């Protein structure tokens, strides 16, 4: 028994340490972005956390899918409250430590957990069918080929296994209680609502075999949860954790309002009113207009990338994508996260970032993708966890135009007209009102 306790403690410490290490690296990657102060309107921000992250408000535009997703989300989170009992039992060598203190409440609590477990099992199976049999279009796009598609399936299968271990553990436990076997007879909880359905399958097993089954499921359940926890940093399912801070730090400005760069505004002002331009030699020009790599994006942009669920609702609503353009807002977020991860590996290897000859713009995200965007805000509106792909697109496009002078001929003509005539059209400002006299 002591040996098992020591093993459990070692596994627990390693799982927590490894998870903390990976989350620390992701935090470092996110903070590689430039600073951005987001501290206004705390009351509204906490409201967003409750409605968008906890309540999953945007998901309920499709009520059936929303309810199923909520069952998985709430069920998995609430069921894992019983992990507290498992951890205490593992640390101190006890068995169902909460059974006696909670008394009659305990069976009701476990029955509630089992109801949720059945819900999670059922919905996970349905979601596997949607992904792999029905082939829902946004979940079957080419950009998800390979790891992204497998990642989603691995998580669903893992949740099915964890719920199965939980129910089998309870069924074998209560069966041994009925037989009065060993320490199981000391905690008479009675049959649980759903796991008792497994009794006919297990009743032919010997007491010793049942005990081995119960202990095996107990270990597999807790190790599976620790494994799931440490899988999150490598998975799109990191949004289980990051959806909450991302909802809190969401942009509260009306959709359609684009944040301008103060440096750009100053340059335009100096062009229009040269007398206001600074004359001191110390007046350094801005380092860069727009964004070329993740270091030019804000930490919130990178938090968005790590919070992406890869659900594809943004891409499904994107008019550019619908009409066959190469732009996919989901892929923009995935590529941004991939670049942040590559930068993170560079930092792990070299301690400080060493130029690898790559940038987010051009090496990950192409000019064609950026030009296809209409800035309609559909992707921002559709995202269930308040991600803003458009902000990244705008910043990269600003760099293209203002730093590289890389714009289509039609755009350059418009820019030239605005610069010379203060309007997109090739008419002198003095002649604009002539239409009224004709």
C-alpha cells in the first residue's frame, strides 16, 4: 500500500510539474508580443467571462449543437470534482474518503456525476460521427488534414475512455459492497443509478478479479486525467483554459471600428501640416508600421491564437472563403500559433531569440490571403470565444502597404488620389461641387 501511495504521489507531482512547465512556456510565447494595456470596464469584462466562456452564449445560435457541447463541457468539468476524492484517496491510502462525511448526500452526488458521464459519452459519440461519418464541411476542410483532425478525434476518444473507466469503477465497487468484500464493505453507498447497468456483465467475475478491475479503472481514470491535462498544451483544446482570459480581454469596441496606429496618424498629420513635424534630431521615426512577425503583434493577438478552438465558424461565415478565395480566418489563427510555437522552440534552444530567417508574413501567411479580406467582421462576430482574426490581418496588411509598398495597382491609384486630392477619386478638391451646378 505504501509503495502505491509513493507511486501516486510521484505521478501527481510529475503531472503538475510538467503541465506548469508547458503552460509557462506558452505564457512566455504569448508575452513575446508587444505590450497592450487592456484594463478598462472590468464589470463588462467579467460579464463576458460569465456569458461567453461559462455560458457559451454564442454557441446557442445553433441550439442543438450548443446543448451537446455544453453537456461535454459542463459534464467533464463537474465530473472531475470527484478527482479531489481520488487524489485524497491516492495520497492517504483511503477509499471513498467522502462517503462517510457526506452520508446520504454522497450517493446523490455520484448519481449526478454518472448522469453527466452518460451525457458526455453519448455526445462524444455523436460528435465523432459528425466529424468522421457525416463530414460537416467546416470540420473537413483541407486545412485540418493531418494533426488538427486527429487531435479532435483523440480528445473525444479520451473522454469516452475516461467516462467508461469512471462508470466501470463504480459498478465493480458497488458489486463488491453487495458481496461484503474487504474494505469495500466499510462504505455502503448502495447502487448508483447508471453504473448498476453494468452489474450483469460483471457478476460472473470473482471477488479478486473485481477488485483488480476496480483498481485498474481507478488508476486509469486518474492517470488519464493527468495525461489529458498535459495533452492540453499541445492541443487546440487548450481553449478549455484560455477561453476564460480571452473572453475577459475581448475587444469591447463596436465591431467595424478599427484601431488606428498613432504613428500612422502622426505621419498623415505631418504630411498635411508640415509645420507640426518635429524638428529635433532626436525625434526618432517609428520602428515599424503594422506587423511582420509575432513580435509586432500584441500579446492579446497571440492569446487569441492559442485560444482558437479550430471550430471553423469564422471560416464558414467568411465571404471571401465562401467565394473560393484562399483566405481562412481559422487558418490565420493556426498559422499565428504555429509561428509562436516555432519562436518558442528557438527560445528554448538559444535562451534568446536568434533570427531564423522566417517571419509570420510571407513564410506563414501569404499576401494573397491578406488581400482577400473584406474587413466585414463576420469572423469576429462568429467566434464563440471572442477571437479577432481581423486584427492580425489588418496589422499584417498595414506592413505590406506601408513598409513594403506592396499593394495592387488599383489600391496604389486610390492611395495616390487620397494623398493628392484628399479623396479616392482623381478630381481636384476645388472641382468636387461642380456636379451640383449641372
